[in-house]
């Protein structure tokens, strides 16, 4: 990643927490181009997109967008929304589960209350035979999120797992420990703004660590979600699995809604499990900015969309 790209990414990620930019964006809603990356503002819109994806052989993980709530009342509303979503997934017979962010359940306010809310969601998912992914947020919450997963496993909930980010130096040790604990993981590169003292500064280093973490997971035999749009890494995973005789049932590829759609469909046709991360809701702004920061081409796409409307 060159200096210009790093500065571009840093500037955009800085906007993710900017209240004025967020208010402006949410005022104009999907007209800014967020619909490419967000399935809609309502559960009904998201379920319709999930069914469409299922029709092409792609599974889903649905995410009610939101993070860093400011009150336990907001956290309780997130709990209610997720339970309702799980019930709708089961009723509509959708091939999918859910992903949630612990700060959306009040992790920054009261860790015990957060655990209680997530426990309620995981319990309902267990009753319905569904899976819950605890998304990993920025590095402030890594230990706490892993701690939530461990507590829930100790309570007997195996239908949940979390995410490990390859750009953090600590991730190899985390993966080794979570493999030993048989925790279902999604391995990603990482999309938050982190200091160099804790995160690899270059794309080359992050890619190398991503391969290392995936290899550890595949060799462990614990089910793994490989979350990437990088065709070089996808090709490497396919080759490594063939070479080691690792069955296709041991892992899946995950990609974001609206990104590399033809590649998702191609992999599904080849017999791989492919899962699309389908976010929805009115609190879409931080997620949208992180998608723009990942690739300059995404900003170009939005700019072209806005020009066409004028």
C-alpha cells in the first residue's frame, strides 16, 4: 500500500466517526450510493435480497447495522431486532444466520448487560438451529469480544463464533488459542484505523499474515470462514485445500454484499460454500465509509452514480 493510498484510507476512516458527516449522509440516505453495499433500511428489504442470493446458491449472514450505542435502552432495541430477525430467517427458510457487533449491545457501557443481550440472541438462534457471528470491531474490543465468545461456549452455546483480523500482530496467537478451543472463526484482513505499533503497515505483510492464519485454521480442522475478495488469496486457499486433502465442508468463502458478485456466483457454481455478508438498517453510515476506504474504486463508483443522477 503506497503512501497516497494509506493517506486516502486514513482520511476516509476518520470520517466514519464524524458526526457532521454522518448526519449529512444519513439525511440523504441511499441516494449517496450506499445501496450498492447495503441491502436496504428495513428487515423486509434485506430478507428479499437474502432470498435472491439463496436462489443463486449463496448463503447469507444478515447484519442489523449499528455500533457503539450510547444507552442500554438502545442496546435492548438491538437485542429485540436481532431476535425478530432470527425468527424471520427461520420462518422464511433462508439459508443463513446473523452477525452482530458487541458495542451495539452495550459493550462500551456495561459488559455484563452486553453479555446478557447477546446471550438472549444466541439462545434464540440455538433454538432455531441458526448461527451467530460476533463481529470484531477495532482493537479496543478484541479481548472483550473473545471473552464473550469464551463465556458463551462455557455456557454450552456452540452456535456462535467470532472474527480475527489479519492486520493485527496479535492475531496468530489468538488463532492458535481459538483453534485449540474449537471456536468457529471468520478470518479477515481488517477494516479499521489502527496504529502501526499494533498492526502491519503494508498490504504485503497483511496478505502474508492472512495466508498464515488461514493455513493454521485449515490444518486445525476447525470450521473456518475465509472472508476476502482477493482472488490471489482465494486461489491460494483452493490450491492449499486440494493439496492437503481438506474437504470443502471444512471451510467457506465469505464476501460482502454487492462486491465481486460474479466471483461469488462462480465459486458457488464450483461447489464451494459462499456466504454474503448482508447488512441493512438506517445506521449504515460507518459501514458505508469503511467500504469506501477499502478501495479507491468504490469512491469512483459512487461519484459516477451521483453524476448520472444530475
